[in-house]
């Protein structure tokens, strides 16, 4: 039996309260790992192209200043 199969078996056998505690812990672990990956990607310049595109889009929609146009795609549902 692999580690993953062992974990699956143990998790499947948890009672309701243990499962809720496990779920909360696992979600926090996922968030922590995601945050670390995002920080590493940002520090390594992997997100620079996204920032550049966002600035270009912002400038294209607001050529004369900072007032929000009524037809803004960001506010279209308001």
C-alpha cells in the first residue's frame, strides 16, 4: 500500500469532528504553500508580464486620467 493509499484510508475513517479539523488544517496548508509559491514567482519575475499587461490595460481604458468610465469592464455588473 502506498503512502497516498494509507492516507486516503485513514482520512476516510475519520469521524466528523476529526475530518473537519483535518480539512481546516489541509486548507491552511494549501494556502500557505500557494502563498510561498506566489512569493517565489513574484520575486523571480514570473509575474512581471501580468503586471505589465494590467498597467497597459489600465492605461488603455483611462487615457486622460483616473475617473472610472461608465462602460468599464471591471464595473460592468454594478
